[in-house]
C-alpha cells in the first residue's frame, strides 16, 4: 500500500519523506514533525506517491474515454471537471472537487495540496491525456510553477506540434556523449545539455522558464556544434573535448571553458 487516508506516522523518514519548513531568513529549512490532519483529513490528510497519483490520472483518462465505468459514471466525472463556481474576482474557477484554470490558452483541471512540511500539485490536461504530479517535502515551494514547466517540457514530446516543436530527423551523431551537466561558475549555476530531436538542448539552471529559454545546438563537425538562432541561422561555435571513455569532459563557448560535472 502506497496511499493512506492519513499521514502514516510509522513511515516518517522511511517511505514518507521528512517534511521541512519554508526557507528562513538565513536560507535554511527546519525539519518538521509529521502533521496529523485529524478533523480536516478529507481535505489535507492523504499521503501518496507520484506513481499512485499517475495511476489516478490514468484511471480518469479511461473514464473520460468511456473505457471504465466501474466506480463512477463518465458524465459525473466530466461534471466534476467542469467549472461550476467562479469567484467574484474571476481569479478562481472550481468544478466539484477540482480546480479549473487556463494556462497558455489551454484548460487544465487539478488540485493543490498543502500541510506543514509538504506542498503538492496534481494537474491534468484531459483531452491530451497528460498528467503532471509534483510532490515537495517543504513548505514555501510553488509547486504550481513546477507543474506548469513540466507540462511545457513533456507536452511537445507527447503531442508533437503542440508548443515547442521537436525535430523529427535523427541526429547526425550519437548525442549522448555530450549530454550532461556542466559547471557554469562564476557566470551562473549549471548548464544542462540533453538530446532534443536532431540537436542538443542547452539550458542554464536554475531557470523557471527552461523551454522558453532553451538554446538548440546543431552538429556541424566532429565535436563541434553551432547555436541555432531564432531565424534558423547558425550562430557561435561550441567545441567539446572528449575523454578516454568517449564522453565530453568540457565544452568551450568562445574562449570560455565549461567542465563537465560529476554524475
């Protein structure tokens, strides 16, 4: 069993992550004792896993596709996920047990969860059959922002043509040799390189808009790539040094080296 109707005290520090406070003025967080919802357990007492919540999302997709009517009628679920109540400020829309909102002209349904030490977000784009689950064992975390960014990352891969396009062409070389995290000190934090269609995707982290700020690198010669500009033209060169294991040890952007960080 991985889902409980109350915080399972016996699992604290084991299967249950230890909850933490929001960041204090000095940047630290304090570990918190397990929260007991008691009288408000129906609203704040469930403990679960990302995998179980993913199953919960899949179950709803089956219901909406009229493929599973064992527990709830599809018409009932659709009514639950339709906006039934609107706050006078027009900032909040609610179905029956689900919040309904618009993001980038797309309609989502879901629900946030919060209790001392934990923040969660469950989000569905029902017509695309995409669900996002974010579980944080700390207060003061904007899980909604993380869910939004995760959707922006996975949606193009699952729904090509929806949002940032994913190239359909195969890469000219094996891009895995260059993928990884690189140290951007002292200019920034880290740079992450991942295969993205036929190119490498270049993202500086931390970044709450990684899809928007992503840079694509196009292979042009052995261990050399060039930045793809917005108009499709090629910009400056990125040069990689390769180690004995065949993996990149660092890259050069102009005259600035960026060493690979340990995995």
